[in-house]
C-alpha cells in the first residue's frame, strides 16, 4: 500500500509530467482523492473547470483501466486524440471500428496497457462487450455529461438509464459522475439513476468573475466583427448558426485584410479539421469561425473572447460556449449580437421544423416501410438513406424530416449517420465462389480482396478515394461497380458520403402513434421554452447578465457582476461617467469612427457614444473628416 506522502508526490508528479501544471484548480484534487479512496462522487464543474482531468489523472495512478461513458462519438474521438497527444494510452469503442480493431483494443485493456477506455452508453448492454469486460481490471467508472440521464434535461439519452443496472455487475467499483450544466433537480436525478452510494458532491458556482458579457443589438454584424478583429491580437471563437455563414464571414474578413481567421464545421474532412484545430490551439491570435461543432473537450487557456454572431438555442448552450473564454483567469469578453428581425426569423425556423402528428407518423412509417420492415421486425443491416425520397413520398419539408430523424437517433430507435464517414463493405459470397462469377465481376472482387485486408472474413471500413487511387481508377466508377455488385447480392456496400440508417429497435406501430409521438411533442415544447428563455436573456436590459445565468442554474442570493453591458449602463446612470472627455482624449491621439471609439473605450455602448459625439460636434470640439470618421478639432 502506497503511503500518504508518496501518493501526494505521485499526484503532483503526474500532473506536472502529463499536463505541465504545478497546482490543481478549484476542487480537482478533492475529487481525485475521493475516487482514489474508492468513494462515489458527483462533480458539477462549469465549462473550463477542468472536468476531464478529474478522471484522467486518477486513471493513470490506479491499476487497471478507467471506463469512461460518454454520449457523443465526436467527443470521445477528441478526448482520445488529446490523451494520445499527451502520451497517455487511451482508446474508444464505436460501431465505426471493425471486429479486428475492436479485438486489439480489448486485448490492450486486458494486458493493462490502456488506461482510459471511452464507450457510449449503448454499449453497456452489448453482450460481447460485457464478456470482454469480465477479463479487464476496471479501476473506476467515469460518467461524462451525466445530465444526459435526466428526463428533465435538454440532452436526455435513454441509454444512460442502463448505467444503474450495469453498475450492479461491477459492485465495489467507484463511480464519478460529471456535468457542466445541471439544475438542482437534475443533480438529484443523477444521484438516483447512476446509483451513486453516499456520494461526495463537489459543486462550484457558475459565476465567472473574469468574463464580461456584452449584449449588442446591431444590424450590420459583418462590419461590427471586422472592427472588433481589426484591433485584435488575441485568440477567440466566433459562433455562427450555419456552415454557410462560417464560410461567408471568413471570406468577408479575408477580403478586408484580416487573415488570422478560419472557418470550422462538421462538413470539413477530418485531416483538414485537425490541421485547423492544431493551428488554433498553438496560436496566440488565431480566430476560428465555427458552428457549435467546435469546442467540445477543447482545452485552451488563453481564449480572450467569444462572439455569438447570433443567439444560441438555450441558456445552457450559451453558457457552455462562453465558458471556453478566459480559462486562465485573465479578463475576457463574451459578445452577443442580435436584432429583432433575426429573433423573429428564428421563431419561424423553429416552428417550421416541427411536424404535425400525422406528418411525424408518415415519416416514421415510411422509414420502416421503404426498407420492408414489418411490425415487430428488426433487421441487422445498415441501409443507405435518401432523404429526398422521404420528402417526395410524405410531401414534408426537409427541416421536419431531419428533426424527426435526429429525434429517433437521440432516442436510440435508429442510428442515423448524416456525417461523412468511412464506407463499409462486406462480402456476401464465399471466396471459393468468386471464380464462378462473370469475368468482370470476379476480376473486380479480386481487386477488392487484394487491396482491402480483412474483407474475406468480416465487414471492413474503407475509403473509396484511397482504393481508386491504388488501382488507378476514377472514384465514381468504383462506386458504380460496388453498387452493381451489391444489386447482384455479392456484397453489402454502404457509401459513407451519403446518409445511412440502422434500426436499433423493433418496429412498433402502436409506439410510433403513441409513446414516440408524445415524447417527440414534449421535446419540441421544451425546445421552444428554452428558446423563449434565451430570448428574454438576450433582450432584457434591466437585469445583470451574469445574475440571470446564475439564477437560471438555481444559485441563490446572487449579486450583480458589475461589468456586463447592463451593469455598465446602470453604473453610468447612477454615478455618471464623463464619456465626452474620454472621447476627446482618444481623438487627440488619432481620428476614429464610432466602432473604433467603442472598442477603445472597453466596448462601451455605441448609442451613448453617438449621443456624446453629436454634443461634441455641436460644441465645435470635434469635426468630421468624412461621413464615418471623427477627429479632434484643433481650431
């Protein structure tokens, strides 16, 4: 048994060696101690509070493998990538991996080499996984994004309900549940449904004293961003709603000689994504313009600002995204741009995504019927999905169809893959039967077998681009030949560039018309309520922005932050501020426009600056050089 003194030393050495830190943050050390001592714990740490380190470090100290339950494949991949970059043995299991790769991972865990194994909650009921687990020494279980277990939360995942029964198979193994966003009601539900025994609860306030929230009602957002970035020499993230918006804003800024910006979204190839992310992580002044696909699991201390080009869908999402700024404790900014017309547009977009009961039933029924799945049937195949065919048959908008498909995916009724991924291929005939085929078919299958290892024995994941380059052929011809061979029943082929679907539950027409519709309708209602709460947060000019966030998460007796756009406005009203004098001092140094003055006055409200400029123009202290630029009048 290691002595207390040696344990303390080992903790500090591990922290320094792998993460480069000299000290722990906030309650990190207490959480680690609770796990190492074999106790259950629940940690509510806001984004940027260093949640991941709370289970990654004890996983290195303890014998065996830490099992991390995580809801998103993208998050798992990102965490494993980060761990490997630090030199830590970590792996993830997913349906993307073929049987051979999964077997290699299991063997590394059995040999005690892999310290962290990331799995989705769905895998906890997989028979093969449970069999392998019997031969793996599990050090402890970490449940990441634990709020997904709550039916009251916006990210409810039914498969998180499996954790309680799963823990009964692994008695006496401690469990750490972690979340960044949970109300008191959700915390109670986590304790109950994860089956935490007398857990130590670590809860940190959501208050961020170094974060200044500035809500800006504005029509010309492009110009506002240009002026903000013109004087920027620090790292930041600009969140936009769509991929198109990310690319267009980047192009606009490049045209205006602002080159330290790039776009990032889920549609970018993995290699390009990693390159953009690495550049941003290593740079001190790179800015990424991204959809909310960026930021999960990212650990960068010196992000100085977050700009929301449009409001987020909920206060939870908004708080999580602004929490990526100022993790080093230095002063940082969260800008929120909005206007009345945009809010009305978003209201309409949200309403247009919600199908009626009959539309919902038509979409789900067509999905099963098009693949000839009868009531109570559950096929094992993965099917290529053409959304346009659903639209043509049901006469329902694509937005409504995607909303229903995403609902079915999150409820684990289907596995819906809408992202670009590797394609899959499985041989449906015996190798000795190949010679009996037509010459052109047998020749092409032989080409596949020679270039794609493992195809003779199991389903494999592969890239058509790499394969076509190897054989010196066109990728479109390769795909065409694969589809022909599939139609002849010689192989199963799923094109990773297109959407695909796998059915996870038996067809149940009664559930489609009853239980599933009721749950879908409730989720849509919650979504609208979250948006209404976010709209109030955006538009309100009476209450401190940080106070609104803290009250939303159930914190009591909250004081104003004293630095958000509302608090600054109230301070000026009560105590007064000689803004005219500050403007004159700036203009004595050099001419400037309203945007530039606003930035140099610590992002002071432009309406107030304009009022003061009109007064200064009238008094002759300031003159205009052109229709936008003001200068000190030396006459």
